[in-house]
C-alpha cells in the first residue's frame, strides 16, 4: 500500500475510497490512514523518499478527496441497489438465497432504521462496503440517503486521515498490524457468510413449507 500511495498520492486515496464505498472492499481505510501519514511529512523523512521525487500531501486535500470518493462511490452503489436490485433478485435470487419477501422486509426496515445504518455503518469494517447497496435495495429515499452519507463519510475520512497524520513516522509499523487485522477480518467474514447461508436456507425452507400448507 505504501508504494501505491507514494506513486499515486491523491489519486490512490480518491480511487480506493471510491471503489471500496461502491461495494468492493479495496482497503480504503489503509489508504486514507496512509494519506494522512504522508501529510505529516514524517513518513517521507523516515523512508528518505523526498529525495526520490515523492512529495508531502496536504491533510485537507486528503480528507476532501477521500470524502468525495466515498460519497460518489456510495451513490453508485446505491443506484445499483435501487435500479438493479429487484431485477437481479428475479433472475439470480434463488442462487443467493434472496426472495421478494426479503426485499419487502428490507424496504420496511430501511424506512424505519435506515438513517442510523447509513450514518454509522461507515464506521464498521466490511459492513461499510455494502451499506449503500443495501440502502438502494431497500429503496431508501435518495435525498435522505445522500444527506446521511455525506455526513457519515466526512466524519469517517476526517477521523481516519487525522489519525494517520498523528501516527506520522510510526505508520509503517501500524500498517503491518492493519494487515494482520485484515486477515482476521477476512476469516471472520467467511464464518459470518457461512452462518448467514445456513440461516437463509433454513428460513426459505420454512417459508416454502408454510406456503405449501396454505395451499
């Protein structure tokens, strides 16, 4: 990640933030933290990269570009969920254990609790990558989605970039720990998916049994 940040700077911060928030986990957290660390200038001193053409970033620009990437990516994810969600369920729902009843429940849930999830879901690893798609799938009002998304993304990127800035020269050590945490999160994600699949299979069987008994 350091090499990407050293080489592409602001573009890396914006691009990875955009991709991650669109629904593809791409390590935007590390990119924003690293961007903040580069803004401190301490990383360049330790790595002696200033003499190799690498330049110090601006903390304000890191926050602005990360926020912009997060908001735009989130909006794309929202649109995919909003306009592609139900057709995708019609065509492929049985393969991913989703039904129209699930969409109806999601829409009802988002109508009541969507704001907290869109706002605070940005702070939860892995979950944050899918919040926007879920909001679109649940047909959350676009205006409401954008307001809470902008607030959540701004708070998230400011906190991360500022933390990276404060880490300064210790960033390389912290990045390694983030890598280990990422592996642990990946394992946890696999376990959660397995549990979810088991629960969904059980639920769909029960719904089919109930529907059959009614007929």
